[in-house]
C-alpha cells in the first residue's frame, strides 16, 4: 500500500478486459460529487443513529438545548485542536478500511490519501461481497457506535468527542451507499474489483 494524491483513473483497456471475461459493471454514481449527493440520506440516518445513541447513554449532554439562550463559543486553540483531531480521526477511519483489505501491506494495487475535506482508500484487488461489506462498514461501527459505548462507559465523553464521533458517522455516508449498491446488485458469491471510479463484479 502506498500514498496517492487522488484515486487512480480508470483504464479503458482494463475495463474492456473485465467485460470480455464476463464481469458486470456496477450501476453507481460516475464520480465522487454525485456519490456524495446520492449518499445524503445516509448522512442523515447515520448522524441520527449516533445522536440517538448518545442521547440514550448520555442524556445530560443535551441539557443545553433547554437553555433560554443557546450560546456556543470557541477558543482558537480549541478550534485548532478540534481540526487536528478530526484529521487524525479521518486518517484512522481510512486505515481501518485499509487493514481489512487482504494483503494490504504488500499490495501494489492499494493506495490511500487525505485531501482537504475527505480521505480515501482505494484497491484494485479482487474482494468478496462479504469482505467488501465489512471493509466499508467497519469505520462507522468501530469509530462511531462502539466508540460511543466505550467512551461513555469510561465517563470520557464530552462535547468535543461527541462532535468527532458524529462527524465520523456522517462521513461514513458514502460507505453506506456503496454497501447498498453492492448488496442489491452483486450475487451472494460474487467478487468485486475496482478500476478507477468504475466497479465490476463477477457472477450472474
């Protein structure tokens, strides 16, 4: 695995080879912008689930909503720290995707990167439908749901941490969109492979 500034571009020769060998093209948004737009409902759902979980475990954290005047203040050092932690959590999110890819450490088909507003892990390795689902959902389950339960149980939850966990939940929306597309279209025993922004699957 290596660092890349962007997701590799699709190779049309490779696309033709997959089609000739009986692979099928997954019906999906053609670029990241449209994928983000299509995943907005999942952003709301994931965020709502995390908020509901937090409200159930730590109801006192929402007492400020009952105040006569809602006042939010940020100190510069706190804001900078929050940004640094957000990027660190984004990196952790992507690395959790990566470590679940078979042979990720030695794969020359797997890359990762962080941009201004998002991170990514891309692999052109063939993976099973089940493995794809686990890879996609792990960061949300571990870094938002399980983290909320554990940190709350240890009495370490506060507003800043809750915001980080919520941001990770909302940022998992494209992962959820990809999982839905794969679950609906790919056969149970099918395999998945990516070529740039295009995804192919085996099976009928």
